């Protein structure tokens, strides 16, 4: 919705691919000692999201509507400051994305009470995008094409049987290979990172108006201009 908003206001942005579809990589948690067992126990409690317009903001908004929650959505920034606020009692329900928080989960310090996919409206929606600007797309299109070719090859490799893929990711993030495998297999199904498919666009366009990201529904012609994913080579 942030991209739709920018485009609707004249920003020279273009979508060249999907980054994440669904929200299986995001989760909401509480300290192990918290009496909160599910989202329905959050009346009068604070529930975290990163920042306005983010995917976590959209998911928390969807939680509020879907479950008729009486919680207090609160912007807390990234996973690290959010964890600090949760463990110090400033926030009741935090948010995170793996691998951050997996160690605390394994140590029994926190409990997951909801996944981003529990927001039904987000389960089948693309929530993050790959974008560029019009000038780059026009003047450096071969570079964009090569970037997308490399991006697709990287995704395919990360889900291959080559053990070097997980080792590379583990080394990059600074986590054990077992945790890297858990992050990939439990939170990032390959279909969720397919760059070629943007799904749920009809609902996203309507939500953008309802949440005041755009003043009016974007037309099919506008969406065709905005979304220009290079074909696979």
C-alpha cells in the first residue's frame, strides 16, 4: 500500500517483482509468563507493529477487524527494540521475524500467539515488493533484467539441495545452520518469495483507499503502468 500511495501521488516508482506473499515470516509473541494465550486475550493491551504503512501495521489492523480486538496498536520499531520493550513490560504483545527471536523461543523466554497468516486477508496477499524508479527502468532496463534473472536464480538456489545455500545464509546472518534451515523451512515457504506473482491485488487496492493510502481506486491501466515485472529469461 505504501507503493500504491507513492504512485498515486505522482512518485516515479515502478514495481519489478514481488518480494514476499503472505505473512508466514511474521509472528506476534508474549513473554512466557504472560497470561495472554491468544489474540482474543488482548483487550486493553498493547500490540506491536513496526511503523505506519508497514506490513506489520497492515496485519495488526487486519487482526483488529477480523477478531474485533480492543487492543492498542503501538509502533515499536524493528524486532530488537520491540523485544526490549516486551521483556521490560512496556509492550504486552511484540512482533518479530525469524531468525530474530528464535533463540528466545527455544529458551522458553517467549511464546508465539499469532502468525501473520492468521490475518486471513494477508494470507493470500503480496505484502512486500521490489521497486525501482522510472528513470532507471527506462535508461537501464538491461541491468534491471539481469538483476531479476539473478534474483530468481538466487531464490531457486536457496531452496535447492545444495548444502552450501544454507551455509551461506547462516554465515551471512551469523546463526547456526540448523537455525537457518528452521527459518527457511518453517517461516519462508518458497511460494512466499516467488518474485513473479503479485496476488490479492484487488483487495489491496480497496484496502489502500479504506486506510487512506490512496484517494481513489487505482485503475487497471494505472496498475499496468505501475507493475512491470521483467519476464523470465
